[in-house]
């Protein structure tokens, strides 16, 4: 028995848990009260021991002016994902 067997794979930091930038889009920012550039990114969520990319709150948009972040849901989420799939 090696002492290393006590380390479990899920304790090792994985790149899969990091948000991934998907693109940028100009959209209205509630805090800036005007249209600003937002970074669109996908936030993985840990489910049991896995990080899943597809879940209802996976898509975030962050204003590059004030750093306000919003979760895109419903039709808006579908629209952004569709536009990212078909540039
Ligand atoms: Zn803003």
C-alpha cells in the first residue's frame, strides 16, 4: 500500500471547473444603464463528482465596464447559445 492511495482524483484541481469564455456581445447592463460589451461564458457546475457544462444556469454574461454578472436563462440563453453555434 502506497501512501498516495489516500489521495482521491477529485481532490486534484481540474481545468474543467473553470469558466470558459464563449464570446462577447453588446447587451444592456442594468448597472451602467446603457449597452456595454459583455463577456459570455459558461460556468461548469459540480454534480456529484463531475462538472457538467450543460445545466440551466450555465451561461453567464459579465459587463466589462462594471463587472456586473448576470445569468442568462430561458429564451435569451437559447438565443445566445444558438448564435454561438452558428457564427
Ligand atoms: Zn455594466
